[in-house]
């Protein structure tokens, strides 16, 4: 009852369209739609809210069928309607370079565990660290443990009521302007157990990929065709309004349209848009909550992996009562000494948390919850380089671990908070094998980095640090600049020396950051500037 054309397609009547689904599978682009006989569709709703050029919400000129996931017409079709299927596929030969094939092969070996322990993954030393032996060489401050407990033992977090209220407001906007099934989920430091009242909120808008492509295809048509202006001209001329067109969009384009939609409509709920990054590696919009109690908030679309990361870290914060004050203390020190923050070329706050958990696994009996997993779980998402793959998200929850062990791990450990703090800085400044050891809470066995880390991490002439993401299995040092690596080593060594000499907690936290050393001499800097200037002029001469 309707025409089927490769590319853009739309039935002659909106009531004849039951489903229109676009998706991408590798190099192949498929177009599938289900059409019912010409009869009224019982479930028609308005298109997602759109902004016209004047900035006012645009009313729709015609109804757009709801996605099949929310339609009730299927019951009627199953009772007597005949469903016809028309499939048009256009297969594009994938163009994969030699470098991409090598990366995929290494990734499959790394994820599948085919790297044998006898080759590149070798335990260098015993896992148990001689912390008690280190204590004989140190003279710690007498009240250091008490000071740590008083300052970081009961740091309040964001109130759950404020988090839920903000998330619900964001979800209501997403359901109006992106998809009616959109669900908002908080993640990050506000919910993983290692946050403070000043921590920023991260929110994920979860939508099924098929629905996201379906609804954002109309937004793409409205953006390209200038739907509001054309509709206004048609109305002034007395002609019937034009039916919405569904155009083919990729998953990346759909996520970019969704971020732009959120940036347009979130201000109506009391948020101020700080910046929108629709074409970033992970498209997101950063907002400030003026109507609620929270500060900045990053809203992303279908960024599913951080949910598993947050739940894993939350479980770690519950299985050991001394892990949270240690993480908060180390992150506070790292921020005060300017060695924390991925936007400045340092390790991220998430990487510092992984480092503390890893050290506590080596000395304080914190288990590897991923090795204790009973059930297998997986999430399909894109990795850091944009390739879709399956990620193992299985781990033993804190509730199950505490129930089986009857209490918190490490509560009777002989090491005090002061000894743990000194041990952390002593380990990473003197005992950690820079360039030859992976910080991994998934397998805390002090194993050497394999070829995956050496090729796709951040390599410098000097030995660096390798911090494994426990879910994505990538190296978190990819943001670390060379000059910040030298600063990191100097700050860790300085903190260990201060604690060893009997400095108090306040002296260690408030001590001035060491001056960063330039990597190049004045002559080399001058030559480097000349080289960059020649490249700039050569490039613009070609243009």
C-alpha cells in the first residue's frame, strides 16, 4: 500500500506506517519497515518537541507514529491484520586498513585472555608488600591516623533526594524532546561511594538504539529541510501541512541530534547550558542546576559503560571501611598538588581511585570482586576508538560478598590509616615498577603490560604508569602528558619523604606544589617554534 524507495522513504499516509527502523551494522546500511493494510492506526502521537529558528517550541503539523516498542497496534495486527515486510539493503564494502585489522586482532587477544602468563603477563614479585619493614624506616606523625579519621572518615555525600529530583527533571525533558522511553540514570562519584558534597553529577540518558534512530530521523529532517519555515509558508498559502519525513541517520548523528535537543529544552526546567559537545567522542551537554541543590551536571546519551564502573566502585567502597577515607584523602592531595585532572594532561580522578583500590588489594585484603563473580554479564557498547564490542561487566556485589564473609574486609588488619597512607606513597614512588607494571583491580597480581598497553596507551621516553580500566580494559594513562608524568613522579616522591620525616596531615595537604621543569631548553623551544611556524605557513599556502 506504499512506495518503498532506497534512501528516504515515507508512506503516502502516516496511518499506513507502523514502523520505520534504520540502523547500521558494520559497513552495511539496512532499511526495514513494517506496513499494515490501509486502516487507522490506533496509536499516533506528536513528534519530539523542536525548536524553530526564533527559539520557540514548534508545534507539529502532523502526527508521527509511535515506535513499535510503545505501540498497541500490534495486538490488533495479531488479531487479524496482515503485516507485510519490505526490506531494502545497500551493502557497502567495509574499508579496513592494516592498522585497524592489527588493532582488532590485539583487542580480541587482550579481551579473550589468550595472552599466556608465561609470555607477557608475568607476576614480577610476590603480591604481599613488606609494609611493616617500610615502617621501620619512617617516623610518622603521632596523630596522623586520628587526623585522617576526623577529616575524611565521615565526609558527607550528595543527598539522595537532591540527586533523584535533578535526575527526574532531566528525564522528563528527555522524554519530551528525544524519545518517550528515555530513562535517566545517575553515575560517577556522586553515587559510587567516593564522592563529596562538591562532586559533580553525571547522568546517562538510556534509549534503545532503534528508537533513538527512529525519533532523531525526524529531527534530522526538520533540521535539514527547515521544517518550521516551510510549514509556515505552506500554511500562509492555504496548502495542507507537509507530513514529517523520516530520513536515514547514523547512530553518531542520532546521538548528536539528541544532545542538541537536550541543550535546547533543558533551560526550560531551570538548567543553564554551560557547553554542548554533540560531536565529541562521547557526546554530552554540561548544565548547571539553578532550580535544584546540585551544581554542574554532565548529561550523555547511551554511554552505558560508566554505569557498570560506578556500581563496581560502589561495591568496593562498602567491602572495606577504610577505603573511602583513603580515596578521598589521596584525591584531595592530588588536586592540591595539580596532578589530578584529565583536562590538564594529568591522570583523572577515576584513575587515582583505581590506584588506591589496587594498593589496598595488595596490602589490606581487599578482594578482586571481578574474580569472585558468580554470574556472567556483558554490555555491548563502543570502545575508546569507536569500535562496537562486548564488555564483561560481571562482578560480585558488595551485598553478596558481605553476606558470605559476615563482615567488612580488612577491619582487623594490623595497618593503621597512617601506615596505609605512607605505604601508598612509598609504593608508587619507590616500589612500583614504572613502565613495567599494570595497576589492575581486575587482576591485582602486579603483571607486566602486554602489547595492547604498549601500543594503545600513552608512551613516553621515560617509564610511565599503566592504569587499567576494569571494564573497558584500556590504559587510563592515555591522557597523561610527558611533562605531567615528571611532575607526578616528583610529587609522589615528595609526599613519601614528608610523611617519612614526620610531617602532619595538614602540612602534607597544604604544601606547595613543586615547580614543573620544562622539557626543552630555551634553544630547543626556539627551534620548535620555528618548526611549527613553517608548518603553519606551508599549510595555509596550500589552502
